[in-house]
């Protein structure tokens, strides 16, 4: 795989900004009133811009799918076409995917369960009963704290046969990612694994999650795009196209719009990959923030809900506020706390990914 410095920097930028939009959108939906509930006199240009810019959370997940497909699925296609998918490659692939997902997922499940349990038993239970009807939490977290849900989420069955665990709704996309990893490579090993991949797809359809398979086309699009070995669009044109598609996606939604967004992102990746310009701005910052974007994505939601539960219990009400200076100060400090907590979780868990890989490589004789 040939990923130059320009593209590496841009992919890092996309990873952390996508995570930022997801987190800021969730936090805004808790702290501020929904936009339609704001008095028309208070809908200033700044307020409109703030609600608009924090409304790209779903688009952020589409960005994750494209980048994941490009880096993971693209590597499989590259290996299949130009080399050979042998036992050594397969073993390393599964070790890499397993450690990447589970070194963060398991702690996120455990801590999420602990936070939700503490929150609804010791502090404001109404938040966990969705008494306030937050737009980012259209479910009752208490109903999702069963041991069956814990086991199901460990096996990435959330969204297929069970719900996401507790308050941590963002876990849904991990199920997508995991099964894309598994199914895609099974198609390229041998006939038996090909049939097994079809069986998994049939089971997913049986349990009624066609959305997982539908959105696999976006992941696969990212994978296929890595094989494009020539420049097909000017980098500036591709950025303009992506910009307008992003705006379009805030007016219309649905799978077709998501696929259009993914296509425009793939075009921009192609334009950046083959440009002669040096795109090396904020390299270190982009790398640092991208490094813990996965931890930020998985750990933020239960932490936010717990903090709100504690503060509500202490009569420090900071939910569904009218947008004003004080509300924005609260939003800013809450966002900082979420980032600090997620970075601490990254230090404890995700930063050990490479170490764990090497340990497993040695056990399996893959060094």
C-alpha cells in the first residue's frame, strides 16, 4: 500500500475531525435545547452556525467507514491482486483487527456498564429513563443493561440481534466495522470461507439488519478506491465537491446521500494522493488527535451521561439550556473534560495496541 505523507496527514485530520463532530453533536444535544425549541428571536446567525456545524455527527461516521475501508479493505484487495493471501497474511490480519477493536471495546463496555449502573442507582435516574427525551438518546439506557447485552456487545452483535449496551449508542458502528472486517476477507481465502461469508450475511439478514449490509457498500467503496493508480480529479475541485456534498447532506439524508458523500470523499482522497502540493500543515497535531479518536468515539457517551446525572442530582442543572454565554462556557468545559477523560482512556488502553500485537505475534510465531 502506497500512502504518501500528504495523504497520511489528511487522513489523520479527517479521523480526528470526524470524531470531534460526533462528540460535539452528542454533547450539544444534551446541554442545549433542540433547535426547533429555541425562540425565533434567539436564533442569531451565531446560534444557527453553531447548531449547523455540530450537526455533522452522522457524516463523521460515514468518514470513518470510508477511511476504514480504504486502509483495511484496500490492504486485502492489494494483497489478493498483487501478492497472495496466504496463512501468514491471514493470521496477521486477524491479530491486527482483533487487537485494534478489542483493546478499546472491552474497557469501553466495562466502564460504560459501571458508569451507567452508578449513574442510575446513585444519582439522577431520570436521565437513564430518558425522561428528558434527548435527541441523541431516543431509547431507555436502563433497559439495555442486561448481561445478555454485555455478552452480545462483546461479540459485536449490537444492532444485529441485540441493542447497544446501556447508554453507549455509538457502539452500533463497531458492529458494522467488525463484520466488514470478517466478511470481506472471507471472500478471498478459499471456497469454504466464501460460503461461510455468505452464511454470515444470511444470518445478518435473518435478524433484520439490512442496514449493516447496505452500508458495507460505503466501506467497500473505500477499499476499491485504494486500487485506483492514477489521478482522476484535481485536488481543489475534489475539495469543492466534498464541501458542497457536505452542505447537501445537511438538507437531505438517507443512504443515497451518504453514498454520495462517501464518493466525494473518495475523490478527494484520490486528488490528495496524486497532488504535487505539500499538505503538511499541523502534522503533529493531526497525528496526536487522530491517535485517540477511536477511544474518544467509544468512551465519550457514557461519561457525558454520568456527568449530567451527577450534576443534575446536585441541582447543577446543565441540560437543555437556552443558548447563551453561560451555556456555551458550560459546553466548552464539558467538551474539554470529555477529551481529557478519553485521552486518559487512550493512554491506559489504546496506546498499548502495538505492544499487544507484538505479544500475540510472538505467541503465534508471526514475528
